């Protein structure tokens, strides 16, 4: 669901010639480049481990745990699992079999598309309420290895994927795979929260997930004009530590290894704040604890950027 689910259905097979990178996000001539072709990790292996962790978690549930409410409004623990199963089946149908049974209507605005996607997800979850907890877990155990096999067959460096929250340009397949991994991982964190258990913030796979989710920032920052060299620094500290430097150049924002001369805004986030904010899982009360500073327009972009299809909780 759009308020808390990083669901995404944009898998358009476009062609885009790779133009080689020396550093992440920068072309040879210094102009801003979208996500680099080289994947940050073996994403199919991380997906395989994530599915094993999910199945291990589900194996610990008592009968009274399945109807518990989750952070996804109106969805129980079992509903979230049914949603994950539906996503698996859609991915196998589309990526393995080339079957796209529910394409979005043409000409939708972003809010209209969000509403359409929410309705589609609800339709599946409602229909899948006939499936028992045991059957859902067995089916997730069946779909998982097949999805991993399909991901392994893809070329992670090919710029043939579409991820809407990064912008309209095709992106490397690895980023699309990380988006799928993030969907699985974030929903597992929602299940842990529903069960009163702590977030699983082990560096792997969360470091790779955050390395993918951060690519939502340049697309959103492009909406705020800034002079060349203007820099926004986002620091993440905790189990996953990272420093992301967004630098304006030629009317666009992109990641650079070094800051420009004009430091205009920034954020200092914990690992927990970073993944929750980018995935729309940080409640409004949690926004008061964010350490944001600088140009109010750019601070607002940091606060509102989401690596999902959905309306930000702000």
C-alpha cells in the first residue's frame, strides 16, 4: 500500500547505451551520470538470504500472531505475507514468462497511478484471504528459489530497467533488483514491528538496500534549481554508515565523491531513520528527531524524498 509499501511495477524493457563511469554517478567529462552500471553486491544472493530469513521468521509464528495488525494500514501479518506472495507471482509471470496481465492505464498522473496501484494490491490481498498461513508460507518457499534463478539470469549491468522514483531514464538492472530486495526486506521489518521484535539492521543486506534507495534523491533534487557547486551532504551513522554528497552541475543534481564549494544543506540520520524515511516507514512523530539543516527548499526535499510509489508521510 502506498503509505508504507515500496511497491513498484515499472519493468519496461528499454534500450540505453552505457557510457562507462570512473566513479559512481559521474561521467568521464564530469557531468552528472545516473546510477553506475557496476552492481554494489551480488543481489540475487542477498535476495536468497532474505527469503530464508523471512521463512525462518514465519516458522516461529503462533496462530495468534498471523492476525496481528502491521504498519501497513488495514493489513495483518498474514495480509503482508499474502502481498509478498502476490508480488512474487507477478514478477515470475512478467520476468520469466513475459506476461503482464494488469498494465496500468495510459495517461495516468502520478497521484492517479498511486491510487490505481493501491487498488490493484488490495484486490489481490482480498482475494488471497482464502489462503491459509501454512499455504502462504509453503508458496513463498516455492516462489523464492525460482525468483532467485530468474534474477541470476539477468545482466545486472544492462541499462534496460525502469524504476520510476529514480526518474524517467532507464537504469541498470541491478537497481531494479535492489528495489525488489528492498520490498522484501522492508516488509519483513514491518512484520518484526507487528510482532514486537527489533528491526534487523545487519549491514548486509541493508547497506546494499540503502545504496539503491539513495538514487531517489537526484531525481527529486532536480526540481530545485541551484548554482553549480551547490552541495547537500547526507550522513548516515550506525550499523550502516555512509556519506552521500549531492552536487549541482549544469542544472542537475548528482552524487559526487567530493563536495562542491557551496555547502547549502544536509542531514545527519541514523541507519534506522534513513531506511524508514526513504521507505515511508517513519511515523510523523519520528520526523521531530531528524537532524536537518540548511536551505529550507532542499531540507524539504530530503524530508519528502521516498524510494517508493506513494504519497510521503510528512
